[in-house]
């Protein structure tokens, strides 16, 4: 980390190229893992809801529980942390561009929903099915994966397209940077 001051710094520290690339790889791999995990949870939820076999439904819901308990939250937190470091340590900034700001809030919301809605819903369904009861509410194991998968696909699209331009803060910072740099002499 080097180059104190200027855009893309946190307390005067800017990510150098190797650090930026390393955090980018971690962030992209974790994000892709989260997206894939959500697709897998959706497939398992569909299997649990559409099968006529109690054994298949139990296996699907128990598998969902395993993924939800061991993988979802660590991957969500890794995605959130990697995105924060990248946004704060690069010129993109956290609140300079609307697409970054949107991704941050959606990732924070998805992480919170994972911890407090999806995991408990899957765990309750797994407990009921393991006790020999039918799946209490098929929506419990489908709603979370559908919403999260939709959010992750949307975040992937805006990461690629980078729509919407600067935020008000981003425009102010850009104008302030222009005022600080001396004007180029005109060429004759």
C-alpha cells in the first residue's frame, strides 16, 4: 500500500496494484461462490418442494442446512469485506459511483437476510423434516434462494455495466479535484 492522499485512499493509504488485484480476485471468487451457492440452494429447494418422496425432501433440506450453516455466512462476509476494501482503497470509492453504492447496500442487505432469515428458515424446515413431519412451508426453502439469486445476478450485471454515473458526493469530489489541479497552458 502506498501513495498517501487523493482519491481512492483510506486514511491516506491506497492499495497498490498487487494488493488491489489480490483483493479483486478474493472478491470475485467469493461473489461467484455466493451466486453458485444460491443457485444450488434453489435447486435443492425445488427438489424438496416437488418430490413425492419424503426421503428425497429430507435429503434436500438437510443438504440446504449444511450449506446454509457452513458456507453462506462466511462467503457473504468475505464478499462484503472484499468489496469494502476494494471500494475504499481504489478510485472507485464507496459512495462516488451509484453502482458501487448500490452494490454495497444490496450486499449488506443480502448478508443480513442470510443471517437472520434464510438460515433460520432452512434450519426450521430441516428440523421439521428430520422429525418426520412434512415440509412446513415450501416457501421457506424457496423464497430466500430466489431473492438472493436475483440480487446476485443484478449485482453482477451492474458490476459489468457500471451504470448510473456519479453520486452527488462523487460529483463534488471530482469538481474539487479539478479545482486543485492547475489548468494546462493552451497550445498554440
